[in-house]
């Protein structure tokens, strides 16, 4: 599939639009990665968003410029990767289909089955060696590689996973029928 280059304006839009448009994109960190198959959008007025109560040291990157990363530690265990959109909004990268650096992912995760490498934001963070050092970095520079699909693939949408507030929003997007999403739609 032919991939398109992008610029920061792609992310200077509502996170719900960006989340849907990222499905099918190629993404890698230091050459390890695959195809984005699941995302979730978070907005500043969204009670489930880290930005809902305003800027803090933890979420500072969410209020920075678009096309940068927001990385946070979930439950003190898992590093989660987000792409910043408009101020106070971001897209959580929930799952990728592994394509490059699979042996490195397997070693980092301690599992061999491709389906278990990057299906869920914590697994994805571990497989791609995401950590706090990547918080706030621009997506157009190393160690990141991001290319958008030439055409939007068929996508599914539904409610977000693992949130207790604003659960009614259908802001989770996935590649239709992908076995690599964290949870079926």
C-alpha cells in the first residue's frame, strides 16, 4: 500500500478525527513497529481525559504543540503512548499489528505469539520500549517513523476501553476485523 508523508497540520485537528485517520498508518520506534490498528481519542472537555482538570507536570505534553508524544505511566506499571492533537487533546495508540523488529518485541515482552505483542497500550509500550524519555518528542524525528495510509482502510468504532467516566463516547477506532486489536468491537 502506498503511504503518504504528513506534516504537523495533520495533528492540529480534533482528536476524534485524527484517531480515525491514524488507522492503517505505519508506525515504528527505532525501527520496531507495525501498522496502527487501534486508537482512542481524548479531548480537553472529556471527563476521561488526563487534561480534563487542566495542565500538570504529568500531562504537560498534552498542552504542547500538535504532532508530539504524550507518554504516561498507567497504574505504575505500563508506559502508554499518545499523539498530541489540539491543545489538551491526544490519541492513545492502543494496538499495532507487528511488522518490523518482531524479535525485539518478543524479547521485550517475553512472549512469542504475534497477537500478544502489541494488542493493548501497555503491551505496545513494552514492545516498542516506550518510556518517559519519549514524552514530548516530535513525531517527525527519530526515533519515530510515521507514514499515513494513502486511503482510509475499513474501520470499526465503539466505546473506549478501561475508562469509568464518559464511557458513552464512541471514540475508539480500529481496523475492521483485525485480530490484533486489544478487544473486539
